[in-house]
């Protein structure tokens, strides 16, 4: 219930923060902490994997455990921190990092859940982890493993069951579960089956992730400015048959209502906008963003960046909150507020559109 309330209040925070003059923002309400970009899977649609192919990625020094813990302590108390990757379970210090963050913050993780051990599952529940989002791109092993790799569906489902069992043993409600399912050409006709699967495993949310065609949304290769953002990402979207997609969306939402299952879209769009999204027809005049006033990202190398690959600064050089309102960050917020880079915003999971009349 508390998570639902926070989710409903999020737009209020976003709008309130965006009225601050000069690109200033009082504090972040969410920080995405990317612990590493390595992953045990190689999903072809993942923007990190796409970036690896199109950019010359150089090996960079990752933050050490102590540096991560110190950075966490610089983030204001009760801020939501999402830990993601790559696959975070590849880090040997992951439980130490999460437990430290949980002392003062709301903590969520994003994982494919294929590398969990019984000990890690027990620890995640015991520490009171708030949210756990895991990827599932099909209701059968054949559909999911087609993009995630052979055997990945079975490993993920086994971990979900194991954590659910730990919650029962420890008499805990948390972490809540969210299935994140990317809408792809090979699985969009089976979305209602994902609703049935989510209901079967008693997850709290089912999130349909719209495909992101961007190659400029990670901390792999940061720039001092954003003059390189010239691609209209609408042209890179796979085209899905509008009527067939609408039929499957309507069926899925109707079924979710029957199961009393919360279904969301990322980005948060109405059905008619999802149809336009997969038709490459998003009206850029409707695009706006207030998320930049209360969300930030930290790369595995300690670089702070907003959403595009703009280097704000490094936590190895300055405390996080010094960077939060430095000149580069404030100037970026002002640019976005004035409507810059809209064509590159398509694909962002925080994309917002002004409602149609």
C-alpha cells in the first residue's frame, strides 16, 4: 500500500520540483545506482549490449566497496535507491552494499534472478529489501529463453519461488515483486499469458517495458555536452501491427482487472500512445520531462549523469549532493525544460506525453 501511495504521489513531486528556478532542485527522491555493466546474459535488445556493439568500450575502473558505501551515505536519508546493472548479483559484495543502503534508504533492485544462491535469497528478505524487479519476457521457457538464453526462464522462476518461500518462513511482506516484461515482436501476442503468470506467482506488479532503441542512455561513454544527440529514435522502433497490438493490450488489461493485478507500462503511457509508440508516430510536441528534477544516475565508475550520457561529475572528486546542483546539472535541466533533445527522449522509461485533447 505504501509503495502504491508513493507511486501515485511521484508526479506531484516531479511537478513541484520542476518549478524551482534556474534548474535548481532541492534533493533527489530517486537515485539509480548502476553497480556494473557486466551481465551473465546477452539479450540482443538491451541498450547496454547495443552500446557495446556500436561504441569502442574501454575498460574502466569500477568503484570499490568502500567507495560505494561512502557514496550511499552522501545520498539524503529516505531517498529511494535502485541498484541495477548489468546483473548486480555478479558483484561479490552485493549483500553488503544492499544491507548498508537499507539502513537509511528505500531500496529496490533490478535483477534477472538467475544467479541467486539460497544464502542471498535469505539475506534479501531478512534485510527488508523494499522492491525486487525481475525480467521475464515470456510465459514459457521457449519464449523467454529465445532472447535471454537457454535455461534462464527456469532459473528465474526457481528464484522467485525460493524468495516467496523465504518471505513465508520469515513472516515478511517484503520485498514486493515486479515482473518486467519487454514488449517485443515475438511476444506481444502473448501479453495476456504474462498476466496469468503474474497472478499465478502472486507478484505485486506486472510492468510491460516498451523497447528502448537508444544507444545514449548509460554511463559507458559520457560526453561534456549533448551535441551528438541527433538521432530520431522513433525511426528505430520495430513496427507492430496496430490493431493486433491493441487487441492484446485490451485483453491483458481486462484480465489484469479480473485478477486484481496492477499492470503498468514503462514509459507510463496510455494504450493509444503505446500503439503510436510501436508505430513510430510519437508526437514530439507532446513530449515533456520533469523527472530530471528528482532522479539521478551513478555509473559503476562513479560518474554522475542524468538520463542521457552527459557527465555531471564524479563522486570520486566531489560529494554527490555537490554535483546534484552544479552548473552542468542545472544547465541540463533548463535545456530539457525548454524542450531540447525530444527526439532522443523516445525510448526513455520516464517518457511523458501531454494528454491528447
